[in-house]
């Protein structure tokens, strides 16, 4: 009789762990993925919050990836120019540990643009002075759109230049 009780308790515990893991996965979306090839970028947003580091939210076209939106801090972005690229802006990553399916956090993202003018726009946007200027006066989180030339937009208007 005791053996049957132990087996029932173990099965119940295993079921609870499995259900907890499944619930955690559905709520937090924390699946481990890694690296991805060049993927077209649809939209980019600069998320500004006075209490957190600045980061980009990047929406990609549906592809073989398990996600279409990802987040990356500004410091982890590198730029590359490839005039032969079929896309105006594409993203790729060699990060071996990308956490999350729903809104994964990615490190070491490369944004590949077609022209040097685009690259210059992103480099200007990502300077510390420009980012500090954007962050000043922000009391609640804001999201700014970013064009394919690295220009901020808000409510349909281009900011800066």
C-alpha cells in the first residue's frame, strides 16, 4: 500500500511540475532559441523609459523564426552595410542564447542596411549625446518609431535631422 502511495505522490508532483512549466512558458514565453540568419525588418521602435536602459523593439517579417518581435539594448547593436541586400534593413544575430519566444531579449544583433547614408543615420541616432537628449524629460515610457534611415518618428512626424 505504501508503494502505491509513493507512486501516486510522485505522479502528482510530476504533473504539477509539468503544469507549472507549461503555465510559466505560456505567461513568460521563455524558450531558449539561438542565432538567426538575416531577416527583413518591418518596423523598429525606440523604447524610452527614465528608469531602464534604452532598447529597440524590432518587428520582423514572418519567417522561420519562432518570433516576430524582439528586444535588444542599444549597446548590443552593430551596423553593417550590404548594397546587395534585397532588404532595406535586415537583422541577424550570432547570439548563442536568445531567451523568449513572445518578446525575446537578444544580444549581439547586427542591423544590415543597404547604403552608407542609412548607416550614418543610425550611427547618429545611437550616439550617447543623442540618446541622452531623447531621454531627458521622459517621465513615463514612450515609444518612437525609427525609419530605415535612422530617423525618429512620433505621431507621423519626423523628429530631428
